[in-house]
C-alpha cells in the first residue's frame, strides 16, 4: 500500500511557534520544568481575564444559543460591529457587510480561499504572522514579503512594497498594530499603502486584532477610514482586547467598493 501523504500545499506551510517550539515546551513540562509560554497571545494563563459583564451576558443568553443562526452571524452582534465602525468614522459599513467567524483565523483562511486564484500574489509584512502566509498558500496564492525595517521602528518600507507589485499582485496584508513586532503604523504610512492599493487595484487585508492595545500615546488608524475607493477587508475580534481567546469570536467587515 502506498503511503498516504499530506497535500503538496502544506510543504510551504509552517508555524514553528505552535509546532516544534510548543512541542519542546510540552516535553520540558513533562520533565517538571515550569514554562512561561510567550509564543501566542493567550491572555488567560497570565490572569488577564474577561470582563465580568461579558461572562454574565453569555450565561444569561445561553438558553437562546441552541439553534442555527444566519450564515453571516448573529444579527445583533453584527449590528454592534457596525456601530463600532461608525464610532471610528467608517460610515459606509452596513450590517450585511459584516461576517462573524470562529475567531479571526477562520475568517482569514476563508477570505483567502474566496478571493485568490492560483498564482495570485499577496504582499505580506516581514516579519510576518505565519497564519497569513499559510492562508495565502492554502488559497492557491503566492506570498511575497515586504520589508518592515527595524531601524525605522518596524514601519513598512514603502519603496520595497512598490518594487514588489507585479501584474499578478492581488492584494496587500497590513497588520496594525503589528504582530510580532508591536509597531503601530503612522497615518502617513497607511495613507501611502492605501494610495498604492488604489493605483494598482489591490485588495487590502487589514488585521487589526490589537487595535485597542496601545502604549506610549500610540494612535491606531483604521485602514477602512482612509478611503472609500479601495476594497478593504478588516479583521478583528474579542481574543486580545477583551481577553476572550477561548470564545473564538471574530469578525470581518468589507468597506469600499464590494
């Protein structure tokens, strides 16, 4: 019998901080070592717990959560996301532009599978969050990494981005605040990226899961607030700012022409 192998697509997919590094940590724990895991943004082990109000609401509504809901997600939750968009000055997002998912990770993978054709190129920040590269590959696309310069505070190198745009470039990923560097991008840099996206008809995939975790007077600028002419998919959720990683509650909203 021939050995059953995994898909060839997985050859370009790796996630070392949740693979070999995590396995080594488990092995050390079995030997009696106490390991502090800093490989993923998991608030609970550090006693960063969810607000009591959210837990109380979950308990109160549990009996009403036994059936299917519409495929885009619970209407009242999507309406709350819409209202948050409006608070941020993003006025063109309607309830039907919002999708709820099993965490942001699921929505990233689904978006890439829905929007990429084989050979499409996606511009990704380097250093990157490995899920974005993996989702691009699994969606049939080709990851192309652009430089985020440590000497410039890990801000994206705009000249490098421009040099890597080709006729096959389908979109650009922006992670702001950035994971793993922690950089918060300036308005000027984000406006330049938006202008490049508009010039070359690129989709912007904006990962903003850390938007409320800011230090030293940093200001987060939502990508969707910068243009009505660029298709922008914004990803956010409850895992980080609201310390609800185990609830797997994420959302994606579309803005601009769609």
